[in-house]
């Protein structure tokens, strides 16, 4: 162990804790200033504890964070595990990276162990710089590869549990080794062994979850096939109705022909004929004729299921897609998830409204593809920021997903944007997917 003056050691622990706060900002969606302000208030006592007892520091940090976030987690339970995952990853980096930084510095400068180092301040400054560089690189990598992806709540629970066990072992082993005065390279070897074991465990967990994800995709494929079956049955039913309409229409025309020798045509008969014609055309498969231009099977299947269910709920539905769409520059699973959320929200709002209308427009242009979902709504719209909150629903607490999940997916998708606005009594959500990215 390299001995340095107390001020330098305190200074290093202080900057490591500041780095920990910075990583929380990178790896979580916590943006409340009060949270970081509270941590800064406790920064000095936490640093004092860190200088003497690493295990107690870890317990104090976790306890303090849980206390500060407990109220928010109760309000938004779905966000709890994703947020906790980011916090545990930050704590893991905070625990492990300084050990490997010390290996690098000791290899380069080869300081004497168990002897007070006169250049301790310089070594500490280099260690702090190395800690920050390595931690930020690792954090940004994790953020882009893991945290920016949409992680299901169940998967986040598994990762949190494994990280919690790993951190427990790291702190316990570190404390045991410290009390046994087994420091230096032996401590690093033990911690390195734990890191390697944890990495292997996480890898196999990832493979298992990936396999389960593939099973889920297969289940979704089966569901899509069922949607197509429903659509085919609906087409067949409408075809039979159109045949019946053609037969009835011929008879009506014969009735008109019989009246042509009379001086006047029965206005009531003519009105009934017009009303019947409009009703049959509106209720026929022609109302969804735009689906034939949508040649992306997963999206078409979703649209079919949602449109039919919306009609069954008493909503007047209109779908338009004027030009053939064969490719969409976006991951299909993400696209289906976003559209599913937006349409479900639109249906929920339209059912409660007086007009009960929903329009879906697919507009293809040179640079982008726009999918607009319009719906009628009852009363006054809440603010957009409120609707984006996780769990928002006008039907009660935690009844709906609101727009939070859709916005999370969009945040991780560079080529897509999602906009919301109100126009002529209709709430409009427009998904824009650029073709060039």
C-alpha cells in the first residue's frame, strides 16, 4: 500500500464521489436538482466515511439514494428498476475502476509500498484524472449500448439483482481483506476474480434473456398471423356483403326503372336507396382499402387488429395510405411498439369523447415517412409533460402508459421524431421517420 498525506487522500475520495454523482446523471434519467443538491450536502461527511471505511460508505450511499428516490419510485413503479439499474451500474464503476487505475499508476511510476510517498499529491492527481477518464468512457459505452435500449422491467429486475449481489461480495471481500491486512496486488486479484466471475454470469444471463426474447418474438409472430386470419375473415365477410349489395342494388334499379313512366319518382324510395348505398359503402372493406398499400407485414397486422377493435368499440375509423410502402427505415419491433401505444391511447381517448373519431394517415414523401394518428377527445387536454409521465391515464393512477414508453423508444432512435399537438378538436400524434439515416 502506498501512503500519502491525509489531505491528498481526502481530496481523491472527494473527487471519486463527485464522479459517482456525474455517472448517475449519465446512466439514469434522474434530473431533479433537489436529488443532486441533497447528495452534495452529504458529500463532506460521506467523504470522511470513505476515507476510513469503504463498506460503510457503500451502505450509506445506497441508503441515502433509496431515501431520496423512494417517493418517486412509489409514484412511478415501472421506472424504478431501470433507474435502480443505472444507479447500481454507477456504484459498480465507482467501486471497481479506482482499483484498476491504481494498478496502471503503480506499473508506470512503481512507487514504494508501505512507505510515505513525498510525491503523493501528484500520484493522487494522476489517479483522479485516470479514474474520471476510464469511468466516463465506460459510462458512455454502457449508456449507448445498454441504457439507451428499451429494457423490459423484468429484465431490469434480473440485472439489478445480479449487480446487487456482485456489489455485496465486492464490499464484503474488500472489507475482509482489509481487516486481514491483505492489500495491494492480492486484493486486486480477488476483486478482479469477482469482476471476471460477474462478467461471465452477466453474459450467460444475457443469453438466457435473449432466448426468452426470441420466444416472445415467436409468440408475437403467431399473434400477427392470427391478426391476418381475422383480417382475411373480415374481407370475406365484406365480400359477401358486397355481393348482397350488388343484388339488392339491381333490384332497386329495377324499381326505379318501373317508375320512369310515371310523372314523378317517389322521393322517399330514392332517399332510402341513397342511404342504403352509403351505409353499405361505408361499412364495406373499402373503408380500409389503404391497407393494401402498406406492405410491411408486422405494421399491417398491427393496423388491422387495432382498426377492427376500434370499430368494435364504436369509433368511426378512417385509414389512408395513398402510396405503396414497402420499407420503413426503423426497427420493426420498435415501430410496432410505438404505434401500438399511440393507437391504444387514441382509442382510449376517442371512446370517452362525444364524436368518437380516429384517423390514421400514412404519408410518404421524398425525405421521410409520416404516420399521423388523430383522435377526438373529451374536455380539456392535460399538458403534454403530464401525459408523458410514466403511468399517466385519465382513468386513474397507474392505469395507462401515457406517452412515456413511446418517448423512451424515440429517444434511442436517431432517425425518428415524435410530435404531438391539438388541431380542430383532434389530438394528433405524428411519427416522422427520416429515410436518409
